[in-house]
């Protein structure tokens, strides 16, 4: 019999509130009841605590028997405390909140200055049972305590914090205006500095962003119903009772695709596709560890995946476009979410017939009984944009024909002429090992590889990795139509000494272990429409990582009549990796890649791990072909070049 201490425990805290005195809701308790029922049927070992206030209680007052399950501040925080005390490393925690959210003015060093402080609207538990705010900072400290114990935490917030709702009286919107009198009744709790939610050990990251309470990268994942500028709504779906849109489509995805075993990224992509199909105006956001699952860590798809939308006109739309490196003529395998990848009978092959800025039109190449639907996922078979980064094979290389075939299978262009310009030159060094030189004739640091059938395949993977890195580095919207969008925002980096740097300029900085950050990245919206910001680090080991650790950040328009600053600000810290210092390097270079779009999207397919690492081995199976690229002006990409020295 196994050690009982090794059994992973599952905890769930579910909170739903309908019976607010002001702006009561209808669907929150229904959300929680159905999620509870799903967990009871599919994860019988889960220890569930439920706190609900149904609409039947018009006065907003609990009966005597309901006191312990009423969604009060004390009941909810005590439940969080019980999980912290009982939890052991590896245990899983799922927290789901359906109710009103609110927003206050920034009040601490951890506050997000462009969004303000966010809070959940609970009950006080007093005689009149007024409301009491559970501030995001308080929730963050509880989650941080769970993460510090090694618990795997998922938090779902089906509410909104949008200040634009201040002048709206829509009963379906899950927002209550902040009342400072309520907050004044409850002095802020004092927390110890050592559980700062912004602290995070990231030994494999040479570039990181100082997070606010929502983003602590690796220990947990947070799925929120919408951005800070949007309205989270509840409505009737398919003639049924009211639900929050996020709760409804999340539960639909979990139930239809055995979602408890899936990674959050796959669930999130599917939920977003359903939002688009139903023409909902708000967009969920995923923060934190996207490879985590509801009850543990999962094995996500080995290749980057892109969601598919089946439009009402019968056409298929790939949720990626030119901004993601997609080209006309690229081919994709389309799969049902959760299908067996090795079974080709589950897939349909489609070709990109029109690559636009953020999405692409697909045309099926195989007509069979399988009809792709919204929420299917696509994996790339060809990446013709990689062919611009050509590779030259040295004349002394053995197995040239095998190398040529392997590179062509990966959509890579190969030149054999000695005088041709190329991005990479593959040759053998004096020790008979593979050596790669870049376009500047510098040796690329790669693992030690000797010519052989096995190593030939690895070196082809490395060359594909380098081409993918270069593709992301060079991504830019160079069409004239993009100028007006580029003029609608201003992006810059500001050093600790208040020097301002525009994109494209090399920024020199010194490594300082005592400082929290090296510089601050700012993106200011100067236009009349909201913009969406994505931040990636292109690191010294040819890795591409999302350092925002969220899907995106919204920068509201300047003309929005709400107390939201049209400014995105994040502090950035760069360091030289320890292994580089051990090898005698005195500096390293990073590129901070900033994408700005006019509509929400995801750039997950651009991410790759360190060169030669297991996380970098995400292959594409190639087929022949070539196509033109068309562009649209709704996106832009900027590079900030950073050199960090000792």
C-alpha cells in the first residue's frame, strides 16, 4: 500500500452571491451550484466549501442555519486559512468567485496605477449584513501563502472591475461602485513584508517584470472574466437560467472535453473562441502558469496550438495572422480539443488562403465527414515565413542530403552556394563537431553535437529554433497603413536615472542585485480606441518568453470617461544568467519585444525555450508550397535592445 502522505488532496472554495441589496444578480449562485455538481461527479475526492447567497433571500440576510455558509468576509478568509493550514506540497486548490467586483484608487506600492486596486464584494456578516470588500492584496497574500507551501492554485473571477460601469444601471453587469464609507469601516489588515506578492524566485529567467497582485508567474493561474475596461455580464444561454458568461463557457469546456486533465492554456483558448462565436464584447484574460491544470500540472500539446473559429458564413478562421508569422499558403492540421494527437483520423488539413493582421482565413484541403467547429485547435504543418532565414551547408559536411531533407521538412530555406547571403552557416569545427555561425559570422552557442543520424536530427531542430527566434525578432508591421496605428501610442523605456529611450536604441544597464528593477517600460495610449499590450523577452539563449505572464494588458483610450489612466507601466529587471558568468561572460544582451494590437489576441505560438532544451523541442511537420503575405494596420511590434553588464 502506498504512503498516504503522498496522496494529492484537492480543495475547492466556491463563492456565489445573488442577493446584494443594491444591484442584485441572478446567475451567480447558479454558476456555483453547477460547478459544485460537476466537481462532485468528476473529482469525488475534492473537499468542497461553498458560500452562497441565493436570490430567494430578498433582504440579504442569512437564516441561522446558513451562517457558516454565507459569503461573508470572515467565512471566506477563514476558508482560505483552513486550506493554507491543511495543504501539503502538491495539493491542488480551485477558487471560483461569481459576484460583483469593484475598484478603488491605488493605495499601496503593489497597486496597479493604471487600473487601481481591485476587490471582491462580499458580505460583512454584521447585524445588517452590509457589504465588505475583499481586496486583491488580501487575496494575494493568501494565495502566496498557498504557493509557498507548494500548493497548485487556480483562481477564477467571474466579475468585473470596470470603472466605466459607474454610470450604468444594467442589472446583468457584475460590478458595484466603490463606496469609501464601507472601506473606512474596516481598517486595512497588516501583512508581513516577507510575503510580498511581488517576490518570485525565477532562477531560469534573466529578464522579469515586477508583478501586481494578479501576476505571480509560476505558482498559480488566474482566469478573469474581462479586462479592467470591460463589462462582465450574465445572461441566458440556450434558453436556460442566467449564468455568468465565463462560468458558463468554462463549465461547458470542462464538461465536453474532460477539462480537469487539460492545461489552462487549452481551456482558455477554447473559452475565448466560444466568446467570439457568441459575439460577446468582453474578453477573458489568463494570468500566471498557463501549463498548469485545475488539479495539478498537465502535459500540454507538444506543438504550439492556435484556436479555430467556425464563422456563421461557414468559413474557418485561424486565430493568428501576419503578426504571428503566419503566411498565405501555410498548412495546418486541425484537431478537436482533447483528441488523440497520434490518430490522423481525428484531424483535417487546411491551408491559409488569406493571412490578415491578427487572423487568417482557412480553406480545407480534405473534404470528409469531419467538420471543424469553433474551439478546435490548429498545429502548423508549414511555416513559410521561416524560409527568409536561409541556411548554408558547409561543403565538408557529411550526410548533406539527409540534412537538406531534414531542413526542408521544417520549412527552412537552404543555400548551397558559397557566396550566397545566409542567416546561418552550418559547418564542422576543428574537433569535428557541428558549428553554427550567424549572419554576423559569430559562433552560436549550441550543445555539443557530432555528425550522426541522431545528431543530424538534433542540429536540424536547432536551426529551426534559430530561424523561429529570428522570425520573432524581425516581426514588424512595415506597411504604410500601419503608420496611423503606430502614431496612436507611444512606447518607451525609462531608466532609474529617468533617461528615456525609444525603440531600436541599444540601452546599457548595470546588473544590480540590490535593486528591484533596472528600468520601467511604458506604453501610452494617445488614441481614441483601447489598445492591447504584450511583452516578450528574447534572451541570450535564444529563448522567447512572455515576461508579462498574462495574456495581455489593456491600455484604455484617452477619451474614456472613467478614472483609468491611458498608460501601461511595468518595472523590468535584467540579470546575466549565472551559467554565463561562470563561463566568463561579463555582459549579455536581451531584446524586449513589445506587441501592440487594436484587438485582443494571443502570441503564445511564438514562445520557445532555451536552445537545445526539452521545452524548445516543439516540431513542425512540413509540406511544400509558398504564398504571399498580406498585412493589416491593427498591430505593431517594437524592439528594445538591452545590454546588461557586471
